[in-house]
């Protein structure tokens, strides 16, 4: 096992910094997900770790060794690409062992490794097929087997599941995570899909405009977002972020002149956050919302409500009776609230005007 340490990594093209001072540690034997929207620099970081792209500044250490200027072949890493990158004229077996042949690994050792890896990824019965005769999921397994058979301590994956349908993505997420744990390899996994990151990763490094927005376990990013960006990116559906407005008697949800003032210190432009699963329809609540939409998902329903000038989503079990256009009360517990300042940064929950730890019991 090898730890991967990234320190002050920068990639600049002209006046554009695609990666701007990124630092994180991928612990030995762990799966670290680089998560973020398109163009945030996550694939560029992976290419610099692999040696395919030289950094402008910063350092890459693998297993305690500085490999910042080392050629890709000398870094001891394997890589799985988004496009699979299989040779169409070679069989599954030949694709998997291609790298071993190039490195002049003996035929006996190649056969031993092939049998082991093919069994791990479920390709033992498909070794004589060409890529054109495989499904998308099977092709991805070939690419994964080709990376694993090298027996490197570090494996890099660049959005490997983006070309698969939803069902196959779920299956492959499980397969990749199981394989990573079984082999105890250090894996850095690039994705724009927060579901992949949340279900697979030991650590998530959330990127925004080439910088680390927040890093931590999936639970830490979900339960304690440090910014509006994290709160909105992590979670499906994302956190409700209600813009606040200061009135003469206190702070309310923007445009909601009839509701009660909120019992915490804030100003216009601050945001109040609450997860949809914590919101409940509650007749008799002092603030009323108008049902704007209902999305039935089977086990639960997403109900969108308009409160003042803001929209609020509630995740309600089953099929709530509230009709579109109906005015209903909504509420959530005190400890489910988050507060973000005008710059989008999380504010301590000690900002209540009454000095208590939870922000307040709110209705919206």
C-alpha cells in the first residue's frame, strides 16, 4: 500500500489556472473521490498524479517518494480512462495482459495473474471475445482488469462509469469498491456524480474552480458543509438554501412579510439551509407555503413549495394529499438548520439571538 500526498499543486495555461494550490492526502488503502462540476480541474489533477501532465507548481509524493518529475512508467500507478481505451483488434485476454507483455513479464506469470484477475471481475468466460462483442459494463471490467493486473499499489480512475446506464453504474460502483477493498489498493477516483462519491469514497475532495472547496468523509460533507457550494452540491435532492431578508422587526425568508421573524442574528443576503428530508408538512405552522410542484418517486414524493420569493423542497414519505396551488404549513427541527453568510460560508450555530445551540425551530 502507498499513500499519495498532493501538496500545493498548480496547473496553469497562460493566464488560466486550471488547478490552483490543491493539497490533500489519499491514505494508503483508501478510496479518495475527486468530486466537482465539469471544468473544476479534477481530471487535470489525476493526470498530474499519473505523470501524463507536468505540474506548474507543487509536488506529488507516492509512498513517500517525490515523483513530481518522474516519468509515468516509474510511478507505480495504474489508470482507468473514461473511454475504456481498449484495442478493438485484440481479444479480452490480449487487452488485459498487453501491459505485462510490454514489460516483458514471463508467460507463466502472465497466465497466473490473468486467471486471478479475470475471476475477480467476472470475465473468465469472455477472454476470447473482442471488445465489439461486449456490453458497456463488460468493456469497463476489461479496462479495470487491465489496471489491476499490473499489481500496482495505486490505481487512478477518470470518470470510468460515465458511459454506462444507471443500472450498470450501480453494479459497477459495487464491483469497483469491493475490488479496491479486496486488493487493499490506494485509489483516486474522479467523478462529477455525487452519488458515486458518497457511496464509494472514504474521503471526498470537493473541487470548485480549481481549488479545494472542502475535504472530508462523505458524512462530514453532508452533515457539516462549510459553504453554500458544498451544501448545494452534496445531497440528492440538494439542500434547500433560502435567502434571508432583514425587516424592521428581524430576519425572515426573502419576500415573506407575513411570517414570524427568525430568532438568530443574520442580515439580508444570508442563507438558511435545511435538507429536504427534514422538512415536514405541518398544518397550523405560522408560515405558509404554496405547493408549486409534486414529483412522485414511489417510496416518497418531492413537494416544492413557494415561501415568499424562495422555493423549498420537502421529501415526504408516500403520496401527500396536498394539491398543487394549495397553501400548507411546513416545518423542520431546530438541529436540522444551517446558516451561511453573504459570502456563502457556514456560520457557527452559536449565532442565535437567544443564546441556544440550535438556530431555531422554523416553519416555512
